[in-house]
C-alpha cells in the first residue's frame, strides 16, 4: 500500500517573496482557489504580520478555502503568532507555521544567542500558536545548511530514530534551490521518513527558488516503486504553471522539467527518429498527463529526415523516401540560416518541389 505525501504549497508566501512577484489580495485569492482545485493539502497563504495587505489576503483566503488547510507564517514572536491567529480565525482548517533559525550559524549571527535560549523560544512559540489552533508547524530554519541529498536524508532519518513521539508529527521538507538540489533533497527526505514537502509552482521562491511542486509530484507519480502518492491532479500542472507565470510576470525557463516550453519538444535527428518510432524512447511522461498538450517535433539544422517527413505529413504532404532525400538537402540550407524551420518554410519547400527534381 502506498503512503500519502502531503503537499504544502507556499507559492503565495515564499513564491510571492520573489522580487517582482508580489500579488494583490484579489490575485492571491484567485490563485488560492486554483491551488485548492489542484489538490494541494496545505496553502501557505502569507505572512500576516508582514503588512496589513497580507493580513487581509490571508483572512480572505481563510474564509473561502474549504478543502485545504490554510496556513499563515510567523516568526517565534508573540505578536506575529497572535496576528496570524487572527488572520486565520475564519478558516475551516487553519495552521500556524512558526519557527526560528536553529543552526549554530543562525544562532550566533542572527540572534547572537545560544542553543538553550533558542530551544526555549522554540517551545514557547509553539505554545503560543496552540492557543489559536491545534495544527502548528514548527520550522527549524537552516537546520539542513546546504546539504547533499544523502545528508538531508540522514538528518530526517536521525529525527525519525531519535525524537520521542516523532510518529505523532509529520516531518516536512522545506528546501531552497541554491545548489539546484531542492527537489532531490525533498525526495531524499521523503525516502527517509518525511511525509510533507513544501514547494511552489514553477519552483518560485527566495533566491534560487523553492522545490518545484510539479517536479516532486511527478517524481512520486512516476516512481511508483517508492510507494508514495499525492492528492495533486497532474493534468492541472501545466495550465496552472502558465497562470502563475502570467500573474506573477515571471517567465518559466524553457528547459524547466514538466512545465517548460521544451519539456516535451524533440529537435535532434537521433531523438526525433526514436520518438517517432515509440514516444517512450524519449518521453518518460505523456505530456497529456500533465496537461501539456502534444509533444513537439521542432525542425532545426540538427533534425533528421524522419522528422522532416513527419512535419510535411502534418501539413498534408506525403513524400516518399526519394523525395525526402532531395528535400532534406534543401531543408538544411534553410535550417543553417535560421534557428528554427517553421511551417511557412516547409510550405515554400513543398510547393517548389516536383518529383522530377529528385530524379534528375
Ligand atoms: O526559507 C526559509 O527559511 C523559510 C522559513 C521562514 C519557513 O521560508
Ligand atoms: Zn523558504
């Protein structure tokens, strides 16, 4: 039997912290409803004490979201927690996310303090939060430092093996992508016993971003052997990725896994030939499963004859092997001049062609 991994979406909080990605209350509410429809378990709606606008956003979201838990961030500060509690007052299910920097580095540099004091503050903030909701999540900021996946997994395993009553809590992975390892670390955490991943649509988030929601969801769905599932409806991943990108005015890199424009495009002859014989040779996910529409065969100077014949066929030209051999040479002349050969180029090549040209 597979086990559930909870998806904690923080697009509206960590994602929205990205310079240029700030949203107004209406936009945040619209996205919160889409995230709920996507099937995430927890929506981190904002950081209520940070501004009156964010307080209002969180309380509006708390009023309308019915299935997901609505979460508000706070520092280990009584005022933050009280304000978060107020903002979440009308939520059907609310969570306060509170915590503090716990690495030796943060303890010294940020707080000029010591472990005993930080431990006391940590316990205190959870107690304050419990006055508002039974669902409290504690973050031990920087506890992972800049881990490699096996180190991150070991940390989670250490907690599972050493913390009394740990089975009463859900351990969560909150990773940033400073070394491009956010997704790998989150998956390593889950393999070692964590059951929640904190992530964002398109991997948006502070600095190099957070763990990308679409990546972890599809890793767990593709690797059934791991024995996990999420409640996310994968078909909505691409449409929602585009909406988030548009509303936040933050383009998605074309080579981004799952939601990038090139994620299901094939442009080199070797790949195109294999793909056209059997899509699974170069696609581990059917693009329709993640709402990405059809795969694309892109024509460039690196493309091959099968791809050219395929693209001609798509616009209604059925050429035989001889025709294609001839047309391919003409195609390469165009392709060497252009980045991509498009439909109008193909029309031009096809219309200029007569079979006598190939035989002469
Ligand atoms: O990256 C971080 O440290 C955070 C915490 C505030 C949860 O987002
Ligand atoms: Zn973060």
